[in-house]
C-alpha cells in the first residue's frame, strides 16, 4: 500500500512544484533504487539475525518515510521520502517473503508464493484507491493518505513483534554490499522466474508512475480519485486471477499469464496511441490478469524449490530483478515521454513488454512441462 499511496498525488505535486512526467518517473525510480540498495546490503540478513527484528525495524523505517511525505514542501522532499521508503521496503521484502514460507504449517512454498503475490498486487491496488479517494474528497489531501499508512505500519509492527521467531541467530549485523546469490542448481528456474517478473513488473512501474496521467489525458479529467481507481482496477485483476488460479499448475499460470500480458500490452499500446479510452481500459484489465498470472507463476516456480539455508538470499535476488524491472523501464518511458510524447512512449513501451512476455510464455511452456517419472 505504501508504494502506491503517492501515485494519485503526482499530478498534484507536478502542478504545485512545476515538474514534468520525467520527474514523476525519477521519483518513482528513486524508490525502486532504494529497494535495490537495501536488498543488496541486507537481502539475506534475516537468515543471520532472525526474521522478527528485521520486519519490525523495516516497518518503523516505513513510518519515518511517511512522516517525510507529510511534511514535504518541494520535489526534493519527494526524492528523500521515496528513498527512505525504498530502503525500508527493501529491508522488509526479503524477510517477509522468507517468513511466509517459514510460518506456513507445512512449509508449502507454493502457498506462500500465493499469499505473497496476492498481498503484493492487492496492496498496490488498495494503496492507490484509498489514496485517490482521500486526495480528492478527504481533508488535507497531501497528509491524510500518508497518515493512514503510518497507522497501518505501526499496527503491523506491533503484530510482527508477536510473531514466533523461526531463525536461530548465527551471524553479526554486517551490512556489506553483495549481490544475493542463487545456487547453481536453481539457475534455470531462477532465469524463468526473473523473465516473468521482468515482463510483469515493468508494466507495474509504468502504470504506477504514468498510468493515472494517461487516464486523465484520455478522459480530459483532473479527478485524482479516477487515477487511483484505475490502478486499483489493474491491481484488482491481478489479485483476482491469482486467487482463481491458486490450484492451477505452475506451467499454466506462467504461460497463460505471460500470453495474456503480451496480448494486453499490444491492445494498450494500440489504443493509447489512437486515444480510445474503452480500448485502453479493456487492454489494461487484460494486462492486470496477465500480470497476476505471470508474477504468481514466476514466484511459485521459485519458492517451491528453495532450500531453507538460501531462502531469504534467493528471494532477495528475485526482488532485485523485480525492482530493477519496475524502475528502469519506467524511467526510460518518462525520458521518452519528454521527447516523443506520453502517448507514443506508452505505445512503444507496451510493444516492448509484449515481446518479453511472449518470450516468457514460450520459455515457460518448454521449461515447465511435466517430467517423466524416473
């Protein structure tokens, strides 16, 4: 929720502080860079000092980020707040994903992956929708959404403190930059998962940074609730499809999700260029369905084979790919929008995502086919 709470406010900030869509994507990108830095320095730290202290510390850091948003009075504050938010989120994600597996009654990585995927997509949608409604209709629009997230983070920190610890501390609190490692035996599985999250999350970055602006342009509207509800619609589709496909095979979710993502990306690329709002919304729903399926399948294929000793580290590596995917393409789209316009940039971006998603569908079809019993 915290990651998408600022989304409906970007247009308000841009009007107040006079910055372009490129700056919007840079602010969004700074968040992802903060996540990446945290993952690279602390990605496996919960394997050494325990899940609970990492979860609580990260949530307190998130509270600090929300406080910075509430006092922001210029674009520099947005960069600082998003950086702190990214660092806190990066610290949180690896430990939370590993704890989901640890705390499952049967250590079922597939079920943990389902919970992870649904909470991720659902949280993004709720954050944007609640924020958009509060910005448009609530008091103190530049404060209230962040106050809500602050309360939620504090409640969650208190709950996390009461969780049973699943890791016996074995190491010191050393924050040395290092790329999270992936055991050689998991390379093929990790490659498929990484390509799946690349296709899915690159779309997420575009929609969270520029999506409301595209909808406002197509609608010729400045209602901030509309942009938030648009993100909620896409994320809601991603959440719903993960629940509906919870018992489907990993092969079906990866291939079907990637195929839907490819088709939806082509439709949105064509309709945003032609100015068709109905077509863009229909394509966006299909993108959301594909996002959910591809992300869940990618995550499930990985979490179901993770060895306990490398669980947090491999998940950190997966999230490094995810947050690179959600930031770098979005910044590229922002740069392109300055030079060729938002419509053209979104169209080219959609075409590129369609190519990657199609490759994932083909790779997944062959890589995940049932193996004959030995």
